[in-house]
């Protein structure tokens, strides 16, 4: 499972799942670029990993469109969340989420494929969600972007297969990250219950394992998908949700 000699780029790498992925890939020998709009966070993690930071706003699609990326492993991970009924969902927020979580991954894949094709090796790892496969009310943009990412991932798999490039999605349930910690706090306020009850009564009711996924668990699956061992794994979507979607 060594990734020695591989170059990896992880978007949203300064926090949560992205930081865990960057750390796991670096631990297996990859040279990692931590890409994030949080320049200080990206620089701090890159320093500890002996990697490089890329301070980038992935909403700047014009800049991404002209890019050429020299990397072997691309982890499309950066994401944001907004929860509101459709009739109250601001169109600008819908566009922002679609841009960050669908158009930016498309542009980065587009920028990375020529190098990957030339090398005969590439790994596109798209951090999707259980919401890439199943819907949930009040998350119209998030669910739409993640469903779109599933399609993009499969098309990339079909086009890249004969060039040694695989493309897969990872579909986590609730993962213990700043994004989810904020959701827990918001739900506690909304329902006027303690945060522990949000976990037990709202988030984990359908989980078989009855705990949040840890970012490192997602990262270790990403590291395996990135490895030479996983060359026949492509066009797939890996659910990691403690049994939530088995119901
Ligand atoms: P997080 O908030 O901890 O990290 C997201 C990172 O993305 C941050 O470092 C942030 O600065 C960066 N980012 C946001 N906007 C950006 C922009 N415009 N340009 C560049 N970087 C930007 O979130 P997380 O929980 O680690 O989520 C990471 C991914 O995992 C997301 O795509 C999310 O949808 C997905 N996911 C998360 C969970 C969960 O429960 N946490 C579950 C399923 C899927």
C-alpha cells in the first residue's frame, strides 16, 4: 500500500476529512499538496506533512479552467452545507454549492487527466456522501451536487480506465468534523435539546454502529483506493455510514 513517489492533491485539506486524507496519504509516502481557501490552515498542515500548501478559492472557476495539474492522486473533498426548504433556498447559495462541490471537481479532474494519462496512472477520489445516493429534505443543493458528483465520477472512470486512471466516490454518513459539530450545535438549538441527545435521537437513530464515523476511517479507505492494489476498483461508490443506508 505504499504511495512512495506519488503526488497527491487534496482539496479542503485544511480541515476534517480532507486533513485526515492528506495525513494518511503523506504517511504512506505521497508528496501532498494541501489545497484550501483557509491559507493558514493549509500551510500549517502542509508544514507538518512535509508537503505544500495551495491557498485557493475553488469558487474561482475562471482560474481553475486554465489550470494544468501535475498530480497522480486527486482527492475532491472541499464542501459546504446549507439547510433550508427549497422555497427559501437562495439561488445564489444553490449556485455556490454546485460550483464548489460539482463544477470545481470537474475542472480539477479536467486539469489533472492529461498528466495522469501521460503517466498511465491516476486516482480520482471524490468525497461524496450518503446524500450522493439518497436524498434528504432541506438539502437541495448539497444532495444535487453530490448526486452530480456520482455521475461525474462514473464518467471519469469510463473515460480514464484504459489510461490507468480510476475514479471512485466515498460516501460517508455523519463524520466527526467541524462541519458536523456545527450541525449538532444547530440541531440542539433548533430542537432545544442537549447536543448528546441530537446524536442519539437525530443523527444516529438509523445507524447500526451508533457512533459517528471518524475522519481517519474515511482517509484509510481513500489511501487504499489510491494504492496500486486498487487498480480494478473504478466507477464505484463506497458507503461508510455504520449501516445507516442498509435499512
Ligand atoms: P470541513 O468543514 O471540516 O472541511 C471543509 C474544508 O473545505 C475546509 O477546510 C474549508 O476551508 C474548505 N473549503 C470550503 N470552501 C472552500 C473553497 N471555496 N475553496 C477551497 N476550500 C474550501 O468539512 P468536512 O466535514 O471534512 O467535509 C469534507 C467533505 O466531506 C465535504 O465534501 C462534505 O460534503 C463531505 N462529507 C462530510 C460528511 C460529514 O459528516 N462531515 C459526511 C459526508 C460527506
